[in-house]
C-alpha cells in the first residue's frame, strides 16, 4: 500500500499549473511554481509584521499595541500562495499545508533563543466549523511546527466558544467587535511564553483576541506564527 501511495504521489502533476511536478524537491509543485512563492523578505515591524523601512516597531504598534508580542512569517499573502492555501483549507489537500510549513521551516530552521516558546497552540476553530470543514487547518500547521521544533503542543489550551461570522471583508474595528468573548481558556498559563499558530494574519484581530485571553490567564508573552501576512496595498 505504501509503495502504491508513493508511486501515485510521484506521478501527480503540479497542483497549480498541472505541469510535471519536481518530485526531487516537492511532491506537488513544479520548480517554476516553487519559484513563484511570494517570500516576505522586506523589513517589517517585529510585532505586527507589516512592512516598514527600518524593521523597527511601527507607529500603530507603538500607539495601539496588539496583545501579541511578536510575529513570525515567511510569506506575503499573494499569488500563488493564496490558491494553495485555499486548496489546503477548503479542499482538504493536507499535503499542501505540509509543503508550505516545510518552506517556512526552510527560512526558520531553528527559533532564536529569545523566541523559544514554552508551549504552542493552534488558532482555535469553533466545533461547527471543524465539523463543516473536516479538520482545523491551523492545528495541522501546529502539528508540523511541533514535530520540527519539538515544542509542546497543547491541543485544547484555548477554545472558540462563539461561532463568529466569516471575517473576510471586515475592517479591523468590525473584526475586533465580532471577536469579543469569542475565545476562552481553562488552562493555567502563568509565566508561559505561548506561540499561537495560524495560516494567515490579515488584520491581526483574531490573534489579538486570543492573546488577550491567554494573558488574562497569566501568559507573559504571546508569539504569532503564521504562514503568510496580508499586506496593505
């Protein structure tokens, strides 16, 4: 069975353009589409990960700091990453999530000493959404990070207790209002540095809401780990 699965994977075309995939490097993308991945290499605010010229804290974070303290990300949310994430999240193509997570680890093979978390959690998803989609995409990414960095993964450290409407198209203020009291935790986080894993940070409202809950429960630091950051046009 494993040999058959390996053979099938080795014959699949590129998930984006359907050309022959580069199976020596990625089992599901061709070398051309790998080169198109939108790496995020420009200086950015270390807290919210929006670009700026100096790489220092941006004015928004200095005046209205989010509850999370740092953001690690490898990609801009742009083509073709947006298509890959859509297939991963809504068409249950888990191999795409694994591929993108491994690309993030290529850029961040080890965490800096000061960035080492005590524990990590996945961005919580409401049970209704999990049932509808079949899995929590953020949890799949967190499992990859757990295996790569050997950081403890707390599977139920935080829960989403309100099934909020889809956030797409909402501005920061609207998202923040819709997320009030959306998350809860019964765990003790006193003195902990917690890493929260998600696929995309758009406005940071969800990460801010989770970080507030964790810090109220005693966490001293919250780091966001996301595959991609949506940048302002």
